C-alpha cells in the first residue's frame, strides 16, 4: 500500500513508501534517513587509498595502504559517535550503546581489495554501515540493542593466500596456527599483526562468543549480473553458496610428437580437455543456478613437439545446496574415469577447499524484504555466489545480507560500479533492517 | 635369393645374404665389414661426455661438453685415416679421397643431444659413418667417389632454440643473421663459434655448393616404434615429414567464477579444450600416418575462482604430404571457428614453423633396400616423423636415410635404446649402400 512518492535527485524515480504493518512512523518514514551525498564522498575518499593508475584500487589486506585506509575509516567511526576498538585479528568495531543490556546487532563488511580491484566490493558495506550509525547518531534515535559497525580484516586474501581471515578468526574457524604463515616476502602474519598494533599472542581473544551477537548484517554489491539486468534494486540473500575445489592431475606419457603414432599416445592434455568440458556438461545438466569452473591448465613437459605427459587443473563447484555439489562431483568424477579409459591415462583429484553453504536466517531475510518494501523498492531473493565474511559469521550469529546491483555483473576489476542511487538504496534498506530487527528480535 | 645364413652372436638369427645382381663379390660379401665391437666401444666412450646421473646424456650443441666430445670424435676420424676439417659453422668433415675427380658421397649425423637425452639419437649415425670409413681404410678398399663422414653441429637446438643449425647453414637455408642470436645467458652464436675456433665473419663459407655432393646418407635410430614392434631391422626412409606449427590464442572474458551465470560466460579454456580435441579428430579423420599435437596450454589469469579469459596453445601437424598438412589445417581452422561461435570467444592462430617435407631420392632408397637385402636383412619403407639434418641437405644433394629400431619407440630420453645387433646391421647397410652408390651414381 503505497502512501506517496517523489522524484529523488531528479534522475531516478524512487518509490519511497512505508507499510503501516512493518513501518511504524517513528522509525521507518517515507524519507531517506541515510545521507547519500556524505556516503558518496566517503567512498570517493576511501578510493584514494591504493588507487590504481587506470582506476579502481589495489589495497591488499595487511599492507601500508590498508593501514592508512583503516585510519581513515576509524576517523569516520569516531565522527559517527562510535567508540572504536580493534581486536587482536585486526578487525575494527565501532560501538553504539543500546538502551537495554542485549546482544549486539553487528553490521559491516571489509575495505581490503584484490590486486587491481574496484571501489565497491567491501567499501559499500563498510561505509554504508558507518553511515547508518551516523544517521542514527544525528537523529539521536535510540535502539534497544547495542549496534556495531565492523570492518573485517583481509577478506580478499590475495596477500597471504587465505580469504575472510578476520571474520574466520572471529568465528573461531581459524586459529593461532595461521600466525606463522608467511607472505611471499617471508613476513609472517604475526609480524603484520604487530605492525597493526596488535599482540599476536592474544589472537584467540578475537573470537566472538555466540551469545554476544543478536544478528549480523552485511550490505554488499552483488558481484553478479542478476539485479543489474533485471533492474531490481535490492537482493535478499538466501545464503552463501558452498564452494568446493579440487586439484586434479592427469598422468599420461610424454613422448615425441612426431614419431609416436596417434593410436599409441597417452596424452594427458586430450584427457584433460575432455575433463574441462565434462565439468561444464555436468553443471549444466542440473536445474538451478549452480556454477562450475576450471581456472587453469598446467601442461608438462610443455613443448610444441612433445606429447603432454602431465596436466594439472583445478575444479571449482558452487551451489547453495551442499548435496547438489556432492552429486555434481560424483558425476564429474565418473566422466573423468571415462576420459581416463578412452585416453589411456590416469587422473587423481585432491580436495583443496570444502566450504559448506551458509543459509541466511529466514527472519532476517524477511526483515530485509520488509525494509525494502517500506522504501518502495522491489527485491528478489538470490544466493551469494561469492564467498563473504558473513559466511563465517553465520557460524556464531543469525545472519543476513543485502545485495545491490553491480553494473554488468563485473567485480574484482576497476570496472566495478554501483550507482549512487543503488548505494543509497542499499544503505537505507540496511538502516531500516537494523531498526526492524531491533524491534523484532527477542531479545 | 638367399645363398646362406648363420647365427650371429648366438642371439639373433641374421640372414646374411648377397644377391649377385646387386653385390659383386669384392665389395659386398656375406661377412660384416664393420666392426660391431669397435663401434660399441666408441659409442660407450662418447656417452661419457655429458652423462646424466640417471643415464643418457645432456650434451647441448655449443657447450663445453659438446666441445670435448667433438675432440674425441675428431680423434676417431684421424684413426680412420681421414683428413679432418671444420667449417665456419662448426660442422666437422672427415675426408677420404676417391680414385676419380668426382663429387663427394657424404654421410654422418650429429653428436649433440637434447636436455636429458639418450645415447643413440645422432651418435649411432655419426660413429657409424666413421666406422664405415675405418673399415674401408683397413681393407684399403678404393672408391671412385671421395667419401666424407660429417658431424653436423647443433641438430637438436635446445641451446639456441633453433635445430638442424649446422646443416641449415651448409644448405644455405640459414644465413649470417643467426650470428646475433643470444642464448639465455646472453652469449651470441658468434661468441660460441669463436669458442669453437671459427671465424663468424666467414659463416657463408660453410655453404656447400650443390655440385660438390654426389649423395648424402644418414644412419639414424627411428625414434618411433614401427621397426621395433614389427621386428624389422632396417627402415628405408621415404622422406622427412613436413612440420607445420602455429600458436593460437583464444580471447574470452575473465570474470568471477562464482557470480557469473553459466550462460553468460566467454570461457577461453572451454573453447581451447574443444580445439585440442578438434586437432586430434581432424588428424584421425584422414587415412595414413599423419600426426598432430597440442603440446601445452597457458591460461590467464589462471586462478581456480576466475573464468579463463585467455588461452594460448601450439598446434603441430606432420605428414610426408605437404598438401595433406594444408588440408588438415583448413579443417582444424573450421573446427576452431565453430568452437569460437559456440563459446562466444575469438581464436587467432599464427604460423610459427612451416618446414616442407623432403623426399628421399628414389635411387638412394633403392640402394639402401638392395644393401639390406644383400645382408639378408628385411626392410620396410617409412617416413621420418622427426626433423633431421638430412631434411636440409636434401636441398643440395640426392638424399637417403637408413633407420634402425628404437626400443619401444622411445627417444629424447635416457631410456632411448638400440641393440648392438641393430646398430651393427645399420652400419653394415650404410657401408654397403655407400659402395653401391659409388658404383651406381653417374658420376
């Protein structure tokens, strides 16, 4: 039941609406509570830390650039009236008291990027969270629950080869064994934590007790084309897909490519080529939105005049349904065995990653849906096909994620783009979701 | 018409026969003229230069090891009564006068190896040639034509990335522009020639005038399985196959392997995988012994979670019939276009090598066949699927090659092996072919 509308920024017609049933007048109005201009300005400023010559940023977790950007973000938190603390893993929290002694509603994202990445992945959810708290601060809006903005450390993992590190430590999924891991310059994670002003010996203290969190929220760009192409401003994330990876090695026989008759070859690359196509065939044979990838192919000895004796490639499968991933792998393995027989080679695969799917809590999904509706924004439910900090936090708290459109679905690239309107929409939906949860959650 | 036989070495039943029509008593008898034991001892000694810890040799063209091995071989030539000269390209010739002023009958091979190569590829034909001349020397057998043993420099080409170099220069196919080519330590070919005691400025003098050669012969291991599996001791080489190579680049779009729906991908590796299989399909669709290979696959960006945006691979096609190679490439290209359409990518191939086939001279093939028959050895006609120095020399002289069996068809490996009996057979057939040609060739 739409009560009213107006033109916003003279560009985009936004239906700003509230539903009486979900949006009591005080908290959820037909006005935007977040300040889009301020948010854009903060995003632009953050984008200066590690800016690439051709656009976008390179701001690796654990780097001088990241350290400088963190200081900037801590400043923003303080301007928003938050009391800031950093845990021993380097995660930054900006705290706002609630009116009752209740567990925290936590929301935020990350500010580190991949090598040659964009300005939106992580940044939008991080600065969006701070903007929400600043808006609440300015309007002196009280909440029952304490609220916290969070900046998770090293989500992308390009530097140490391990992603969602800060949230993984917070969720108790990664322990002190990680401290000795070295980067390619031989510097350990412990060394980097010390540079971040932390005491590595206290890493375990970064773990968050389950009873301390009422809910976790994350605003994020979709990094896929669904919302952008369907022109839907808000995605209600159903969950984060399972990601399973293997490394496979095909063993054949290297031999002279001139003198060995065609019917006497044990060619690792022809078998591997069948395997690449088999992965795709199997993924397409299921109904749904599952995906699969073979990202490289290493061939040895690797000369034009030598029959490939060895081929190595990774297989990646993703779906929201863990059982479907298992089933796809069984079918892929069967096809690999078939190719082995046909080509007279031997293929062995080893599991390298097996991240189970994380469902978003239905009550939080409903709150996001209701919040979007209250602003007059259409939403659809969809999975996150990318890994997220929220995947870890789902282990210790009810979890939800809000997606906004990514232009052409592009991410991890300087071409990454989400419009100011889409970002304002996302931040406003986050604002309203926080307030809805503050009312609905018990406690 | 077999006149007699006896058991040789108590192991292998060798029919030692002569045919009156092709084998006058004086030159071609039922006895072996070459000394198998001496030849084996020379092969063993040569195998010490650059011996690998696990067998075989690494004796690259233009290396200290090669230089030492050359001195050894020059010594053998002198023991065989030959007058030795080295041309400005580093090719070594051991000369024996003829009774008439006629062009030379030239025979030999190379003593350089690939990295981690074997003891037979090149060595057998090189030392076999010297053994033939030593046997003629010891028996004071006169020939009408001058005879020369030759050691061609740098056949394998692992060091400077260019094979059949010495014979290429001798045939006028490679000019002084090669002198500035650098190896991976920045040393030019000119520098190496100076180390070999040559004056690079005189490189053009290494070119052999066409009227100076009556014929060229090369004894070589097959490097393929045909003779070994069929238990045929002698192969009469019909010619050396054309070798055509291309480097192909598939351009797709790199993207997030999680968030990009399967039907929105422009995957360079799935297209390249179809291409790999297409090359094989096309080669198998023709009748004959043609071969084809895709020796490596380079994928970018090359991460498990990124859809391949670029794939690069080489295509190699070989056949004795140049027209068939052209036809196969047309069919392969058509299949590549089809894969491009199906996968939404773009593939471009560039020719990197286009070596035409070289036919062995029919009269020389006949002489080899007759010589084998005179020893009572079965022979078959077959192509050489490997490139050879003789391929270059065919440009300036009537050419023929004698193959002997390679165990399991293995070459360019420490496992390379040809039995002493097979080597003696090959050398004896070379001996008799030289004498037959000396009689038959006019002049």
